C-alpha cells in the first residue's frame, strides 16, 4: 500500500516504500492474561456464544476508563454496556410484558440504590436499582424467564446488576431501543457504540469508505481507546466516549490473521521508543503479538501521527482478529 506505515516502535528508514509505523508497539511486558468471563446463574458465557436466560459476559479491563453507556435492545432482550465507546459487557434481560412494555428512548440514571423495595408492588425487592424515570421504570436484578415478563422495568441477572451498579453513576446514559428506533445500530449493537447523538445520524446501508477520518474536536481530552479489527480491516479511536476517527488497515502477507490482546500505554522511553504493557491471548506473549503486527500491519501515516499525538499513559489498545461491526449493518458510528 503506497504511502502507508508498517507497525513499529519508532521512526526510521522506510522498508521498500513503507515508512515504519511509530505507534510504539515494541517494548512490552507480559502481564496476567484476561480473566475468564464472570459466572452467572446459569454458568459463564463464551465470548461469542448466544446468551441463555440469566447469562452475561463482563470484561471491564477491555476499556478501563471513560464514560459508560448502557444500551438495552428490546427485540434481543439483551443489555450492552460500553465504556469509552467499547463493549465491556452484555447480558440477557427481561423487559416489560404486553400491556406494560418498557418505554423506549434515551434516559439517564436518576437515582441509585443497592437495596431497594418497590413502592408500587407491595415492597417487591429491586436489588441494585438504577432509576430511569420517576414513574417506576428502572434497571434492577430480578427473575429472567427468557422473555418479557416485568411490569415495565428492565430485569438483570443479580451478579450482572451488581457489576453494572459499580461502573455507572447518576447521570449515566441508558438507551432503550426497539425496531422503531432511529438507528438499527442501537437495536442490534456491536462491539463499538458512540454517544446517542452520533448513533442517531448513522443509518443502515452507509458503506464505510476507504482511507481514514479524524475528528479530534469531538473530544478535546479524556481517555483514549484504540480498537483494531482484523476481520473488518479497520482501526477505530475513541476518546471520552466520542469517536475521533477510524483508519483502513491492510496486511502485507496473504492470509495473515491478526493476533489478539489488550494493551496499556506506558509512555515514551528516554531512547524515544513508545512503551506498552499488555496481555496477548491464545498463549501468545505480548511481545510476540505486537512484533507480528509490526511486521505485517499497514495503516495511513497521517492517521498514525494523529493517533500518536493524543496518546497519554493509561490509554488502551485492543487487538482482535474478529469483527466488531454488527453483521447486519454495513455502517459504523465513526465517520
């Protein structure tokens, strides 16, 4: 690819027309592997498995900082939790039954109570209650029969409700969507999700173009999360929950499969090398994962320099060979 950079730790002489990428994926220390998915009442769920009633997944280390967004898909009967635009957990839910349907829309958490009893339904327990309306709609732990069964609230597995309670605050945004919502991306969420205002402007069928985009004005400061997907051939950058941009990714070896791992940016060494620490998965050490990327992954140099300029210690890089875009939707909220 003409005018693109390979992945490397610092600047240098171009290799056969490809300038060495300076995103600094070189000096790494292997830390503990990612923890297993948290258990649920019905047992843990595999990363890509279809969730059964009462199951959930939880990986907060994938995006450790940034604003939290909760998306509840009523058709799927699932809740998705995003931090800094990146999925950190998902769970089955039970929403309002016929005649008492859960209202759709964009809400904020108005009140939080770890121990709460319903004022409407004779003191019914509502553990880890997060109020969405003052008329009785909330997120809370409850029974999950595998279909809508509540009186309007969104029931969650008990342990998932506790974990969610820990990462939200009063004011956290919660989107409840059905098939009539403005964006199919909200009803059928993927691994990335921007703020509701951005999601509303993204319509199904908008094909992601080639090249790269960059909008740093969307979030002048805040934690950064970078996601690289081998299947999508894309890299996305979020800061403080807003999508700053995305870039096209190419591989210089036919059939190359992107490794996987989660890495945290440490800073620049005295010799100019950018340092990361992280965990490679599937038995690969962090150094091995990033060395492979350095040898095979190519991106636009302008995009690379823009990303480098905003990195601060503690920012996160997620690398996966899998797709992070919903299969039924060709667009992403990252233009």
